[in-house]
C-alpha cells in the first residue's frame, strides 16, 4: 500500500500524490464544464468575449492603423473598402479605433472588476466571520457607500484630477466593491457555522486558517460569479465616465469615449461612429453577464437541469 | 396494535396495490435504478411498514404511490390507489386523488407547513380543495380536525402561526391536514424521525388511533425498527430497491428469515429494560449483564464512574464528582474536562434564553460519559462549552486541569491539541473542497506546524487504517464517501493528534443502524487502545446505554439525573428519565405492546397527560 504514498507532487496543499483521473478533483471540473456548456447563452457569451479579445489585441496586427496622428485629409469618410468602418472627425480609421479603444475598455473593465471583487471579498469575509458589532460597523460602511451613486463619486474624482488607465482602474475598483462584499458576507455567515469550521476552532485552529482554508475556497462559486458581473459593470462604468469626457484622455480612447466623440455626428447620419462602439459595449456586457449565469449553473451543488 | 386481524380470505380489497413497480432516476451521471420490481399492498385499516436503510428506495416507493416523483424519475409497472393507476394517470386525476383518497405526512413538520399562513387556514385550504364548502364551514372543520389530533384549545390555536407551535404540535397539524378529507390511504414518510422520543410516542399513538377509528390504510416508511414494532401490522423490508422480506410484524421482527433482515435487526441497539417482572426476558445488554447494574446499589445515583465497560465500581458521591479516582485509571485524579455550575444565556433582557443553568459535569481520563436529553435540553450546548466554542456566561470550565478563563491564549491553544471532535452531520463535517488526507491532516497543520510532509502522510495513512479505512482513501474527495465513511474520516481527524478527550456530538444519529454499529465499534476499540476519555452526546438512550459508562440526563438546561449507565437507565430516580425511557420503542412487537400499555397507565396515573 505504501507504494501509493509517493511524496506529494503538489507541495503546500496536497500532501499526497496528485490524484489520478478517477478520484478527487476530476469529477468536479468535468461535471462543471458539462453544466456550463449546457447553458447555450453562457457558451455564446464566452465565444463573444474570446472574439472581442482577439479582435482588440490581435486585430491591430492584421489591420494596423495610426491612432495617434490626425489625418485631416481623410475625415468623416463613409465605410469603404479602405476604411471598413469609415473614419472619424480627425481621420482615424474607425475599425482600428474600435480595437484601440476596446483594449482600454476591456483591460480597465477586467482589472477594475477583479479589484472590486478582491476588495469586496476580503471586506465581506472579514465582516461576516467577525460578526457582532464589527460586522455591523463594516456593513454600515457598505450601506453608506451604496447610498452614494458610484457615478457621482466618479464624476467628482474625474473633475478634480484626470486619471490615466491605472487611476481609472483604482477608482472604479474602489467604488464598486460594495455589492460583492455583501454577497461574500452572506456566504460567510452560513459557512462559518459549518461543522468543519467548528471542529477547526475547537481544536485550536486560527481565524485566519478558518477564513483562508475553508471559507474562501468554499465561497469561490459566489466570488467567481460576482466577479463576472463586476467586470460587466466596470466596463459599463468606464463607458459612462468616458462618454462624459472624464475618462481616458485623447489621443487614447475607449468605447465610451468613441461614443462621446461620435455623438456630434449623430444628426449628420454618420452611424459608423456610434453604432460599432455602442454595439461592442452592449455585446461585451451581455456576454459577461451570460458567462456569470453559466458559472452559477456550473458551481451549483444541487443544480440539475 | 390496531384491532385489525390478519384473517386471510375475508380481507377487503387493498387500497394500495403495487405490482412490479420500477423507478429509475435519470441523472447527470447516468440512469440510477431506485426501485426494482416492488410489489406490495395495503388493505383498509392495516398498517404496512416499509423499512430499509438510506438509499434502499423506501421513500421513492412512497412518493410513487402518491404520484409525486420528481421530474427526472421514470416509473413503470403498476401502482394503483383505490383502483386508479397513479403511474399512468394524468396530473388532473392525480390532483383529485391527492389529499382526498390518499394523503401524505412528511418527515419534517417545520418545512411541511407554510410559515406565513395560520394553521387553521392551512387546514381549511386542504378541505376546500376537495369539497365545495363555505370558508366558515371549512374553518369549523379545521378546528374540529385540530381537536381530533389533540391540539388543546383548538378554537384559539387555529389562528396561530406554525412558529408558535412546538415540533410535536406542528406534526399534529400536518396530520390534521392529511386526514382532513378522510383519506382511504395515509402515507407517512418517517413521520416521527425529526421528533423527540416522548413526542414520537404521542404522535404514533395519534396515528394509530386515527387509523383504527376510520379504517384508513397506512403505508409507514421508516428506518426505526422500534417504530415498526410499535405501529405496524405487516412489514416489508427493502434492500437496494427490492423487497427482500414481507410478513406480519411479529414474524419479521422476531423470526426474520432473510439474512439482511437479521443483520439489520442485530445492528439495532436495544434498550435494556429492567422494570419488567421476571418471566419476560429482556433482550440482553451486551457485555454488562442487565442484572449487575440493577443490583449494584439501591439508589442508582450512588454509582460512581467506571472505567471498564463491564464492571461496576466503587461508589462515589455523585454530588462531588471530582474527588474520587476511577478504579483502574492510573493515578489520574483531575477530570480531563470539568464544567462547574456553568450558565449560558443567549440574548439579553426579556428575550434572553437560559440554555444552560448551573450545569456541572466532569469526564475523567479514559471514561465515557453519555450526555442525553431531548432537543432543547442543552446537551449540545454543554458539549460546545466543553469544546470552548461557546463562552459560558457564568461558572468555570477546566480542561485537563487548567481553568480556561485563567489560561493565556498560547496555553489554551496547546490545551486544545488534546481534544478531538466528531460532530453530527457527516456532510458538513468535512470540507468538500479538501481531500480526505487534507481533512485528516488539519489538526497536524494547526498543532505540528513543522512536521515534514512525509511524516504527516504516514500519520494520516496510519490513522485512516485505525478507523478501518483503506490508506488509498486519503486521495479521495469527501463527496465520494458514504456517510459512515465520512464519520470515520471525522474520527480519524479527531484522533490524529492522539487526544486525551474525544467530544462526540451525536456522531451516529445521521447514520443507518448497521453503519452506526461499525462507527461505535471503531470508537470503542480505539478507546481501548488509546485510552482517551469520551463525552458522548446523544438523544438515543439505547446507544448511550451500550456505549457509555456514566450518563448525565439533561432537561431544560439543567442536569436532571446522573450516575452509572447501568443503574440510571435501568432504575431511574426521576420521573423525567423514567418517561424518557418509557417512550423509547423497542424492536420487539410483543414487548413493545406491553411497554406501551404501561406507559399509558403511567401517564394516566400522572393525572395530566403531557400535551405535545
């Protein structure tokens, strides 16, 4: 028998050898993938996101454009073979600009969504686990934060200083962690009363261990689902802020900024300046939400179609 | 026993008849056959008990009989209720059948009732579903039904919400709903499993009375052989989806034919009852003869703790539990855990609940103390205080001789390494995201931080073998294990540090009897090897009688009675313990019938029959 007990290949977590295909983790992920793929909308969402990532990050290789210098001889051209989506008011190729702006939108959205999830997870887990007046105080902070519209804070901050991409990520992250913190707190409240946490506490395990080894791993489904929705929200928020002209500054842009720039053209029939970035935002946000739904199905323990 | 004979020939038409019933569940991982070729029948006025362990398909049969199988189930064969085949009948026909011809009593009264609707209205709704009566008439019927099921002051209670009722009263309301339209067939799926024994006895009395009164056929689904002995006329034993044995209750329980039935019955812990006059041989308590405990001393309270399961010991003063050494434990005087005058109050002000009120109890080295009581008696709270999970409002808790409140955090941490814990729920006890090895190794990671991985693996593998699990289980995920295996993993985790005290809070109450037997055997065996003390919390008096040397009976947050198990559970000195013992159904229909009569007589003698 001891031949089975080879030294662990995964030090730190698994003290024993990696499980072969028929044990431990194997059934879970496979089943989760099957559940996820059963949700057609979620699969479609995933495809959309992958396509957009390719479009924005690999697209410029196939369709290189100059998005820095203005080309005043080529302004406001309608879509043609040379400029598939036409050009904007300063002569940037609109298709190239969609890729260029999409990079910022997707990057800021993903980063800000993840940042918000991390902050919210830590805050919520700490509040839920501590309980009592600490929980009450921490959650009143969250309530207060939710009472102030995120957009308002964004506008105030943007009016004071002009954030770069990094600054935008931090600001968006700091205003949108509130909802995930509530979700994680609720999850923690039930998890901390599981018998395995009681057992750990009874034999003298620390709070840190209870949170990091038991509560957070078991809330991973909540956290991941919350993260996808946060990303979608963050992309929308970036679009709002940039639309109002307070996001990334020219010559850099994002989809929201493109919408804003195209607005002046709305009455002159230049649809190619509004429709593409608008559709892109809608598609990406819907796609992330669909993925979130699919992940929820995949993680659902009792779930059955 | 209902007054229905099993006279062959003159039997009336069966109200329920299953013929070659098959049920298969389509799941994500393929088809799972749950019921295979089950044939049985229930005649009016007769009670058929369907017994089996978890997963045997007994509940699926019950659901199939009322046409309530979940959507992923496919049933074939015939299941006719009063002549209607529920397997093929359309939903509209079934809806007319349910609640009128056949109705169901579910296990959990807390979830069977709508928490936001007054109980009178809930019963009236069932009445109006099937009869065109005015709201006022329906309400009157509801009040009448509440009276029939023994709810005191039904006119007033009809406007109560479910949360204002006790568990037993809620189950009475559920039964009232089930009998509201005088069904011909009542299906009761573990109707008393969620209830305390004394309440269980009352509910069984009620069901028995109602069935006899109206000639209703009853299909009783249960795992409890005592309940079967108490209530059923005939028994069908299920194993893996098939019926392996059917017959009159006395034949099946006293003279089982099938090997599985015999094994099942052998695994049932039997309460040894001593108050019988000689002539009726009580089932023997294994190891310690039933006579020794009774003759040990005149008053059971004076028996001191024992360390070997089979011997009675020198008397010790029960009031001063700390000053008498146990007989053959080497020179350990002070108890491993000592609760003195512990009070626990939850909440504040007028809504404060006294969970523990001046509880003192001690467990000495190597000794097993059974902590028994009904739900709400505070037994689990007491165990959690001993574990340091609940901080007492008053009194002192000493662990291994150090008073917890006076020790520094670091010392307290070290003390904790001497405790092992096994809790009730086999599912919630193990973190589903860890492997078995990680679960078992957790105490090592808490208390033996520097231990090399190799050594840890060896220790984990070794302790897994000790609890009779293969070493290879280390790599499995908890969800791949059965309930009994999970509890043994919990036990392995509890024992990996070789603790001096094991606190087990209902470690087997979620398990089947045969599995329970194995788990208790493993604990006993390891206790012999490792010599740890054990605080064993249980509601099951029969298990405690077999397992513990000393017993502490709790009631309403106080210690009602304590003493050696043999003495206390054979000759209880308090009425409460006596009532508790009398309510435990024994899996012997003849003996149980007599116990029931005696219990009723005793209750009647008390003057006031205790309301549920």
